[in-house]
């Protein structure tokens, strides 16, 4: 009888071991598969509330984080949410909060009633970050916003940080992360391509680097990102002590001979393409779409923009270099094929 019970015990151990040996490789394969899968998030600009919400509705199956853009600063260096931002935040929380992480993005734009706004204000950042007292006052202000609007996460998109303010900026991120963690609120940080990536960043926050603006208002015609630019950027961010997501820009610009440069969404660019009956080309150096046409005054217009094929080429390019987290700037005016492509990135 003892031998019989011993036999049963040994048999059960063997069966359990065999079962575990089969489950472990399956679990490992699943984890590897998810690790290599493209993970997309997106920003929603408050000035394009309706169309941005519609785009997310039509693509939400393939989205991770939803980032509401955003909160600015008033004349007292206090965070300011416009009525459109508050409404967008409310709508995203009501419609997407159950399956998505809703994040509020803070931008160092200075907005006042009686003066022109200042975008990416370095002097504002210096005032906010210059010493422990000013940093804590700013953090307290952020925590008030978190409490008032019940957000899942905060994103810091502070650009044009002065070189002398980098140490205080890093301390600010570390101090803010500690405060947010106590409330179980995530911290996300956007970095410019010009950021010194050899600067040691604090552990905890999730970081995103902007991979666009190669061509734009500041230049002649061209794509927002090129493959050579991506090569240089990936080389630079390889120096960072953190893993970074990569942000790509949708839409594009129209350049007018001896005229102003105009930003276009993908839908606007495609409508202009159809209206002018121009010929659409594909740039090999960037994957971007472009076309030219003459208006009624015989003035040349040149349009460059990112469509679904462009975004797919960009993301595939960085995925080959092991960057699988991508954030899109932005929802609002995305084409139907782009929305379908985003939707297909579902983890299911």
C-alpha cells in the first residue's frame, strides 16, 4: 500500500512538472509577443475638440494612453485650463477612461488676457524651477489640478528648458514623481530632440521624445521626419539611462511661393489633393506624401504630409531598432485609412 501511494505521488509530481514546462514557454512567448508589438498612444488638442474625440472613437481599439493637450499658465504662473480643455477632459474620462489611461499634458505656454501668448517660455520655467520653494509651489499647483479633475496621469511637456536650468528640471521631475506616486498618479515627460540625453533622468516617469519638426514653419518644403533624422535621434537617445517612447506627427504643411506656410491635417491635405487634381508622390527619404499645384494666380503651392503609409513606415523603421512605443501628435483630421491602421494595433 505504501508503494502504491508513493507511486501516485511521484506520478502527480511528474504530471505537474510537465504541465508547468508547457505553460512556461507559452507565457514567455506571449510576453515576448507583447513586447515586440506596436503600442500606440495619442494626443488630443483642446482646440479641435470635436474631431479629435471622433478620431479616438474610431480608433480606440488600437490605443493605449489618451493624452489631453492641455494645461497652460496664467499671469500668476498658475496652471490654466481653458473651457475647451475642461470639456475635452470630461468627455475623454466619460467615454474612454474605462479602457484607457487618460493623461493631462502641461505645456509651458504663457497665456494672458491683455497680451499675446508666449509659447514654450523659458523664463517661466526658470521661475517655476529655480529653487526648492518655487518647485514645491508648482508641484502643489499640479496636485490641486490632479485633485480637481481626477486625472489618471500628468504629462510634463516643458520645452526650451535653458541649459542652466537642467539640474533643477531633473530635480523637479524627481520631486513631482514622488508626490504623484502617493496618489497612484502616473508621470509622463516629453523631451525635445535637442535634449542632452546623457543627463541622468529619474526612474519612475515614462519618457517620450519628439521625432518631428525637421521641416515646418521654420523651413522650406519637406517631411516632418526623415529616416536619416530618425537614425541620428536614435543614436542620441541611446545615451539615455531611460527607455523612451517616440512621438510622430500626423498631417503636414503647405508652402506657398513668396507666401506664408500653412499647417494642414491629413484630411485637409487629401481634400486639397483631390480638389486640385494634383499628382501624389512618395518621398523615399522619409516615406512622406507630397504634391504640387498652381493656383488661379499661377502661384506654386507645395504640400508635404504624413498619411497612413507614412506613419506605418516610420513606426516600422523604429520598431526594427527595438522602439515599440509610439505616441501620435495628434488626433483631429486623421484619414480613414490612418484610423483603421491605428485600430488594427489592438493587443487582442
